[in-house]
């Protein structure tokens, strides 16, 4: 294994003599007001875009390198945002640039296919690599879509399908809905639906489709005015930090949450298709629970005949120090379904053999697998492996967390609850306004971090982030907190 490259010093043994020369990474600095004049001019031209009001940075995607995000005004930020954990290898990583210049990638972009029906040999290489090297233990199938929210939606559908087949079998009806009596088929077409439910947890975020949104309980703004399925919600224990100080409180919270989950499953006996949970509630405020909590939740779901769906859209692909976060939970058996997205550059789920939906047409979508995205996904996975980025995340993540803990000890009135696994890190400020002020001040000093929950700072470094990058960020954070403390 080779050492993870320093951010901005991306040295891999590849020949780029025929490629456009990328500039070296300038020192991180902010030279204009934010946004700068060029960025404001571009933003003014994009008002037709309904999402233009969200835009924070207009990036120079040639000058940006490694963990250095460069904007069109020449401001250079240390990127601890990674586009809501979308980025894995930083900007313009040679392995990804090289893949994007390959003939096969160009043809995949120029010649889109309905991959389930028509594909190329490269797709089979991707699927084979997933099966042999990168799929979670115990997973027998993969289902690919375009984004993480779609992956969650699809996993929920797979759970409902398997649950419905089992219930029909128990009632003496055909498993195949096409073999049902005509009146039952008509009732299905007339939206008769099902009384089955999915159990999710308070504070969860699973996506913005109507299925995932019905299992989302993090912010009112996500759900206001939208229809939702009347599915039950269990409390999430949300560990307090540091763990040693709050051990008794955390134990009580987990026991109460599990007791509530058991009551919900009993109240919906035979009707629970799935229990869905994130290994760490990311959008909800980086809320953790112990491995023992997840093991017991899996046990309860199994007893209820429900699938355990782990949503690893944000926690997957190495950010916690293992390729998949649930590897750290020591589950006695694999989850039934595990969703992925973000760093995979596509969405989807892995499934055990029991949740392999084999019947033609039940899960088919036109784009069940983008060949160009799969090429980038596979190159990312191979870089994580060849550069030992999991080792880097574990070691550098420990260092980062320890430095955040030091800040919380130094500024206890402002910073608290330091927590994280690997590079999935967070800490709290007293109020939403204080958190937003902190982020704004840090950005003006050249460090780009983000928000989560109501008052938490969310840190999602690229997997190539180094100790020196961490120390640079901590220096900025220290200066900001000192400034805020007055």
C-alpha cells in the first residue's frame, strides 16, 4: 500500500504528458470579500436556476487541487465540506482525471444506455469488482440508480416487495402478483396499497422522495406541505459526548429507545416491512449510538420479520475509517439491505440473497446503472485501496478529533460535544446563530466547513486530508473561537 498523498501534492505514477497541465496549488488565502466580484457576476447570471439562492462558491475547477478549493476570484479554501461528503479524493485527483480521458469514458457519456437491457463489458467489470472486493460482507446482489436518495427509495421498495410476497404465501395466495385473481389485481391498480409500514428514527434523514421523506424526521422544512406515509417513528438515543462522562445517561437513553422500538414492532405485528437507520445520523446533527444499540435493533427487526436497512449514503465509502461504517458495529449478521450514494458517484443498495428481487419489471428503471459514473466509482474505490486511505482516515481522524477536543476544553462556553468516527466529525456551538457565525468567520479565514442539525459544525474532509491540513484548520478554528469569545 502506498501512503495517502498530501492534499495538493497528488503524485501517482501516471503519464499525463498529453493532458492539459494543471497548475500547482496556491497557498490557502482569501483575497476578496465573499462572494467575490467575479462570483457575484456569475451568480447574477444564474438566477433562472431555482436553486441559485443556495449557492455559496463559484469554483474554478481547473485550479482546484487536492483539498484546496479555488474560486473564480482566486480565493483558496481548505475544503472540509467536500460538497456534503460527496467528494472522496479531493479535486482533480490524477486517477479520476485519467479515467475521464479514457475512450471508454467518453463513449459512455456520448452513448447512454438503458443498462439493464444494453450495456458494455466495462459495466460487468465494475459489477465483478464490487462483488469480489468492495461489497459489504454477506451481500449477494447490487442494484444501481443515479443518487443516494433513489437508492434508499429502491431499498424500501425491495423490502416491501419481499414482505408482500411472504404475506401472500402465508395467506395461501400466489407470490407473483400477476397470478392474483383479477379483482385483486384491479385493486392494486386502483391504489389499494398495503397496510405494511417502515419504522424509522427521530432525527433521521433518508432522502427527498416520498418514501424516504416519510422516514425522515430531522427538520420541519424538509417535510412541510408534502404528503407522507403514516409510518411509525422510534426515538434515537443520540449519545452525549465525551462518552465516559455521559455513560449512564447514554445507557438509559439507548434502553428507552430500544424499549420503544420493541413496543412499535409489537403494535404493528406482522406489518413491518423494514426498520431503516443510519449508522450515524448525519443530516440530523451527527448523532451517534453504540454498536450494542444497533445489534439489538437488528435482533428486534429480525424477530418482527422486518428487513434491517442501513442507510450508508453519507457514512459509506471510507469516511469513518472502514469502507462501510457498519463494519464497526460488529453485527452478528449482515444487514438485509445497505444503501450507498455520494462518494460512489451513484446511488443504489446492496442486498442479501433473501432480498434479491428477481421478477421481471418489479424494480426496473431506465437508468439502473450509469456507465460513466461507474468508471469514476471504481477508480475511487481502487484509489482508496491502493493509497491506504482507510488507514489515513483512521490515523488522521483520531488526530483531528483530539484537536477538536482540545478546542472544546479551551473554549467550553462556545464549543462542546466533540464526536466522530474517522473523518465523519462534528462539534456543537451554543445556538444556531453562533454556529453560523463560526462558519462564516472560518470561511473568511480560508476554511470551508458546513452545518448540520440545529447548532452543529459538520466536518467532512476528503479522504486524502493530512495531519498538516488538520493542524491548519485547527489554527483557524482556534482563532475564530478566540475572536468570538471576545
